[in-house]
C-alpha cells in the first residue's frame, strides 16, 4: 500500500530548502473517547474515531536545527541522549520521513512542560511538536490537517495534538490513511477542567502500542469495542456541542472503563490500573453520591484524570488534595 503521508511529504519536500532552525510547540491531549486498536499497524490507522481535549500549556517545545557536529543529536530536557536510546531512535526515524535518505544531520531538542512526575510525558505532544518543527525547518507550507496525518505516523494520539481545545480524530476509510486525521471542534468551553490525580508508578511494563495490539489479537471482548467506541465518540461530540457536561462525563468514564475491560479480558490479561487507581475511582464514585460532578478517564498508565467544570474545582481539590488542575482553554505562550 502506498502511504499517503509519505507521498504528501515527498511532494512537499520537492520545494524544501536547506534545513533551518525552527521551534514549535504542541499541547498534550487526553482522550475523552479513546483510540484503542489499529486497522493498519504500520500507518497507525485506527479502528474507531476518538475525541480529545488538549492540555493547553502542558506539552512539548521542540527545536530542529542543522547539526553543527555533522552527526545527528537528540536532546531531551537539555540532556543529550545516546543515539541508541528509544526516544532518540524514534525521533530520528521520524526525521527520516523528511530526509528521504539525504544526508542532513539534525539536532532535535525537546523540552516537555508536563511535570515528569505526572507520568504524562506523552508521545502525543512530542510527535506533534516534532512534526511542526520539521515542517518549519524544511520550509514546508502544510495545513495543520496535513501535519496531523504526518504526526499520526509517530504516534496515534499525536494526530489530535496539532490543536488546542477539543479535537476529533476521524478514523477515515481509505487504506492509504489519506482521510485519517484530526479535526478541531470550533468551540470554546472556558469552564472545562481536567485534573490529574497522580499514582506512583515506575516505568510502565507495556507500551500502549504493544498493549493495544495484544488486546486486539487476544481479547474476546475486543470485538464489541470499535462500534461502541464510535458511538461514544458521537455522543461526546454532541454533548460538547450542547454543553451537556453530565452526558459527556458519564460517557467518557464508561468509555475508558470499557477500554480497560477489553485489556483485562486479553490473554494473558493486561492491566495498566493499579490498586491505587481503583482506590481513586472508588473515592470518586463515593464523592459523586454526595453530589460531586466529576468523571474519570484513564489511559495506558495508572494515573487517573478527572473531567469537571470550574464550579466543582474546590470540591475536586478537597476530595483529591494535590491533584493538578488544567484549564484547557487558558494558555499564554503555548
Ligand atoms: O498514541 P498511542 O499509540 O500512545 O496510543 C494512545 C492510546 C490511549 O492513550 C490509551 C488512548 C488515546 O486515545 O489516547
């Protein structure tokens, strides 16, 4: 299958100049309706559409510049990485999409504003910022939607990190992925909040890529996922348009738990959630019986993220002291 994205880059690169220094930013994002399962593993084409909220100033700043040393260099948070490290290899392989075999040594430097302890230093903002920085460095004049398709090749969730606010990732139907990209929802909801309730974890045992493929391959519950996820995505988009927070929250929480259920049924079972994650969920459900309007979502990690509106912020912080609150529609320099 000809990859539509590689064709897009190759065409754009015909007009490209020498690599210049270029810096870019992309926010991280949290899916309210999840991407889980690929119909094409090489192109990161999803089995279902998904919908996320971007995390404003929490994201990645990336600079791409010609390397003065004559060989590739990758820096993370100011520290040079060995070229064999996982992060450096992924970033350089991604840059190769643009270099197309040409000898253009680059220095790629990424700084994450996401607190490392929050365990959210995500590939989503990293690949979206790297896409923007590479396009800028080579002088490619591409639309955000095209950059979203490029970022998708680095990591599925990066497809949604080209914009602030709510973003839908349309799964698309084409085999070459040409119609699988992010679409920003044209609205603001200034009162919308996300809080991260951190759970102590070491490095995770399974990447989301491996966890996803293992679930698709072995979980008998997975067959019910794509249709349900597609429906949840539509319900959540409608709830956002109607500012119906309760439907949004209930659907997002149910969607996340259903995704985790598909993993528990995988053979062997897979669980990113720990006792601590479940204790947080129990506390949330108890607080909800007492009137707290907050809902949970969890990704390929143990942390719990809460969605709520500004009016519930004080109560959320009382129930979850130390939670980090993000206002997705307020950002300054990002
Ligand atoms: O982008 P990836 O390959 O890290 O997968 C992300 C998967 C989830 O975070 C669990 C869900 C999502 O939609 O972001």
